[in-house]
C-alpha cells in the first residue's frame, strides 16, 4: 500500500527500456493510483526538471481513482543519459513516451505537460490516431518566445555546482521564483529531486549537461508550432502564468480562434495569477482547475465540484466558442 507523506502519496517507482540512437536506454517513471483504473493521466515535466515535480498534483488526481504516471525524460532524474548531445531530439522524446504508453497497456491517456512536456504533448496529440484524450498545456503554446528560449539555453549551458542540497534549494527559490507561491516543504521537495552528488562531495543538478548543448546555437526567431496546433482535435486546457515570458497572451488568444479543437469549442485558457514560466501546479486552485477540466462535474474528494465562483478565483478563464 502506498505511504502518505504530508499531502502527497509516495509513488511506485518503475522503469522501462526504450530504444533510440545508440541503443536501448532506461526510462524511469513514478506511478500513483490503481494500476487498473479506467483513466490514466501522464504528467510530463519541463526541460530541466523531473517527474517528481508532479507529486502533489499526482496525489490529488490519484485520490480521484485514476492512475497517474510521471516519467523522468531521457537524461533527467533516474532516467539514463543518452550517448550524445545530438540524441536529445523531439523524436527521442516522443519515441520514449510512446513506448511508456504501450508499457502501461492503455488505449488512451490524459496528458499534462509543463513547458517541454507541453511541446511533446502537442507533437503526440497532432498525430493520426493519437492516444491523447485530453491535453493540458502548462505555459506552452503554438508560438514560443525566442528571448525566453535564449534565457533557458543560457541557464542550461552553465555547469552548476552547490556545496549542499540546502544551497541548491536557495538557488531554486531565486531562479524559479516564477513557479509561484510554494511552501517551504515544496521547495525542499523540488531541491531533493533536483540534486545529484558530484565528484567533489557537493551536489549538481540531476540532468545531463549535454542537454544544454542543444541550445548552443542562439535562437533569434520565435518558434512557431501552428502546424501542430492546426491538427490537434482533442479538448485542450491552456494554463498561462500571467507574467510568463515564454507564452504570450496574444498567442493564447490566437489558439482560441484557430484549429479544429478551438472550432469545436474544446479549448479553454486560464491565466494563473502570481506566476510566470511556469506554474508549479502545486497550489490547490491550480490543481482544482485541472481536475475540473479532466473530470467535469465530478464531485471532488471531500466535497462537491467547484462552483463557477471558485473557478474564477483560480485565474482568469476564457474559452473558445463553438461557431
């Protein structure tokens, strides 16, 4: 039986072997909830993070009786590093996660993707006969700011070293302030799963430094992904940090106006207050917004579904209208 720690449940830690350039590599993942649940939710993290960022959200969703799976993308966390920097590609990520979905033995998944996880979700959802039932894009969309990508690339390109996990936590509190109003326990949790021991007796970040080399060529033009968005048909919830430098309000408004999902009235946007790139999805209001999207009208554990007034407190919400 799963053990509870605070407001989270300890997951089952598993792994699967996935193939790509250079052969097979280990893909690690954490799993919550019943293995034979009717619904499976896949939570995919950002470029420098791990699946354990979703512990709070996953515990809340698992309490709804669903299965929740959060992988560490290749080169991060418990997953194996790839052989060369050039191997960290979109195809490597979609291939690895397609294998994971096959391992889970499910026909479809609900996908929650933060930043890079949202990009991978768009790639998967745009494909013919995609297994994605519903898609949550956390501060990611069809046009991505070049200046934000340069900022992220510059950060990933540095070889960070810290004397202790506590020093790393202090760094995270500063660099990831846009994640929102996290508790002390949540910052400690993020630091714990961000750290790996280094050869000097201190700690470094858990991810392969080669990932930063993918950003070696400066990006001067926004990355445009309308060719993906215009093929996505499943319901989509877009969460945008109100101070995001990566996803603009103009882009989210445009996403409400084009593409098959929007034309069918199946796209909604919620602007998350007091956050930039990207909301951590640990606050109760953010979790409730996702629950209401995935399970509309379903009574929440410990109470009823939120009223429209409660929904408005989570952030400013807009939806596509069916023509």
